[in-house]
């Protein structure tokens, strides 16, 4: 059996340390890349939240919600808008008018709490609670 010299053992040990160092550097590089991607994603989410907050803090959203009443004015059973909240109940409306109303309502910066739509024959009934 061959005996290894100290120089050969040191060479193998340094080679192992070199490989371990390269693996460590590679893993840290991947971790850093994932952290930077996560930071970029978080920044974008924060910007979206700030934009939503600005749109929700707009004055006059209640006036814009009240302007939508004319779309289904003859079929409104209950319409209450106060203090950043709205309760809307509409009876026996056609699908086109209801669709137009919901598209306009959903384009406003509001959050739906409940939205209940039922149909009976060709008429639709809607009850909606929302806030902003």
C-alpha cells in the first residue's frame, strides 16, 4: 500500500475546500437572486396598494355611485348611500340594464361586501352592499 505524502494530502484537502467554496458561493448567489426578485415583487405590490389607497380616498365616490341610479331608476326598491357605504336593491330589471349597471359600478373604486343576483322568468333581482 502506498503512503501519501503530506503534500498530496494537503493538495486533496485544498481541492475539497475549493469545491466546497464554489458550492457555497453558488448557493449564496442563488439566494441573493431570489431575495432581489422578492424585493422587486414586494415593491410592485406596495405601489399597487398606494395607488388603490389613493383611489379609495377620492372625494365624491358617493356622488358617482348616486349618478348610476338613473340606469335602473324605475326598478330601484332601496338605494342608500352614506359614509363610504352603499346599499342597493333593484327589482325586476332586464339583463342588459343590470349588466350595464354592474359594469359601471364595478369600474368605480369600491369593494363589494355582498352581491346577490337572482332571476325569475326574464327579470333579475339584485341586492348589493359595498364600501369604499
